[in-house]
C-alpha cells in the first residue's frame, strides 16, 4: 500500500504557488524528480513553472493517485471528499494545525481520518515533511534547500522520522557530510493513519533498503513493530525520544504523541535486536556505519590499533563501559606485529603503533598490523585510530578497506587531522568511498562496534547468515 505514496500514478500539489515559500518548494521539488503527470492546484494561477495550474481538484481532467496537501488545515475534510471523486488513493498532509495544537485540531484530525477511511483514502502526516526516494528521486517535500539535487545519492539507508523540520535538517546534515546513500526517507508527523510500523514493514520488504533508522516519539503498534524488527536480517536503529518525564510532555505538545515508559521500550528493543541510540548524530553515524558493514561473527573481541597510548586506554575504557570485550591477541599475532616494530619494543594490546610508524612509516605499519589482527580468530572487529596528514597519504586507507572486505570483520575508523583541514576531509572521503566508516569520536567508534555485534548476534540466533 505504501507504493501509492512512493510510486504514485499522477500527483496533484494543493497549495502550489509561484511565491517563494513552502508551496513553491513543494511543487518545484516534485517537478524536479517526479516523471509522471503533475498537477499544481491554486485558483490564483494559470500556470506555475511552465506547468498548467488548476483552480481546484475537480477541474483536473484525469484521475490521479496522490495529493500533496499544503493549504490550511481546515480545508482537509472537503479536500478528502473532492479527492474521492478523482480516484485519489493517498494524501500527504504537510500542513500543521491538527492534533498537536489542541482539542479543535484534534477534532479536525479525527474527522479527516474518519472521512478518509470512509472513502478508502490513506492519510500521511499531518504536520510533516513528506517523503524522499533516493532511487526514483521522488521528493514530495517542501524542503527549501536545493542541495539534495546534487548530494542525494541512491543507497541502502531508509529513514523514518516523526519530526517534520528535524527530518529536513537531519537529511541535509547526512547529505552534506557524505558517505551514505539514501533509499527512502519518511517524515510522518502526527501519523494519524500511516505510521512507523507500516513503514517498517514496507522497508523490511523493500529490495533497495539494507539499513533502517528511525527517530520516534511513540510507537503505535508496538508488538508488531518489535516482531518486524526481530524477524528481519536488516539492522534496525532507533532513537526513541520522550524518555524523560519532561521529554514525554514535550512530545505530546510536538506531535500529540504518548511516549510511554522508557524502561519498557529499552527492554523491548533489546529483545527485538533493535540498536538503540540516544542522539541524532549517533543515529546518523550508526546508519552510515551499518550501510558499509556487511558481515560480522561476534564470537571474540575487539582489537584496538592506535597511534596514541592514551587514546588506546580511553578506547579500552569505553569498550568496558559498553560491555564489549577487548580481544586477547594470540602470541602469534603479537609476534607478527613485532616484525614492523623497533627491536627495543614489544607490542601489547591495545597496540600503540607509533614507535613502529617512526621506524617504517604509517602506511606500511598500519596495513601490516590490521592484517595481523584480522587473521586472529580471537578478533571479531577492529577499531583503527590513525592520522590524516600530507605525509601519510590515503592509499593505505584503501588497503585497510580491502582487508576489511577480505576478512569480513567490521572496522571503525578514527582519524586525527594533522595539517590543513582539507587533508582530513580528503582522507575521510577516501575512507568512506571505500566503505570504511569513519567517526569523529572514539565513543562513536565503540557505539558502532557494539551495535554491529548486537545486530549480528540477533541474526545468528535467528538463523540468518552472518
């Protein structure tokens, strides 16, 4: 049923305008990506951006499946009645003014839902930013930035975001950072009809989606949501907002969402194998990291390769905080690494590689050490802490990425820039382009490794290939 929203046959844009505001961007975005028939609706215009404009829905000569609604909330019931006569199957209501504003808005929303169900029309929203599809390039949203046209690349990550403006900022931050391809994005707002559980089911069955991430203030059909998450081999990452009493109160005023008990959600997420995160950047980072990680056999521990003994100690503490085991490297592994070390020093774990780098250079030492720990059966994942400088180059990052693919063990990369900022940006781009996820903080590396291990433990327990 979600195909009527993502792949409709004909789209009317109610509230399209030539004035530079939301209705203009909504229509222009649809025009730039959608290749079917598009009908702007506004009685003030004969045409908009060269496309014939209609005074109302009734005057559109053909039937069509989807309406993008961007006019005052009070007109929605009449719009639903008009849509029923044109064969409309879905309406994305991007206007606000419904249950989030109080009793009058709640009554209007309830009346609209009743009418839509009576006529067999699905409602998306209201109070939302609509949707995007990275593969078809359908953008049914009033996002005002044009960057999506060049930055949005097709990929495997699909997002469900309950907040409207957050979804726009969230998406643009992802696109501007780079390193992650988009399958689908859904901003669902008040979710008066279409909700996160229905979208999760759609994404689970979507061949273009490999990773599912969500920002949610509440979950309507919690039992089914958990069953879907538990039963899929795709990682499901969730930021559940409204965990505190004041946060729950804020969620009620934002999208009229009843958040529920934090402890109940945390326990249910754990049982369903959902990766729970606690801020927006962590949600973004883990979705990106998972999109570059195809396998893991969580049976050992994590190896740490670093240029700084202090950073290695901090990372070890962070692993302990997350109950992630530091790998016990075999004597043969340490002997292998010793081959690139100066004679006066023996490696230990975490492996401080800097003395070896002083002797043999960063590229040779890191690639040698990464392969050594990758071959160790006691290692199931690796955190690589290294430098980005004009002297180190970036070819060795490609070699580390190749070793990650060869041995099938996830890697989290932490880069410290030395020299001009563009050097670090270039190194990060090389890493990301070669499916080597890079994180700005050591804690995020650990969070990612912990999430990956938990997800693949779930897959193994359910009999999925890992």
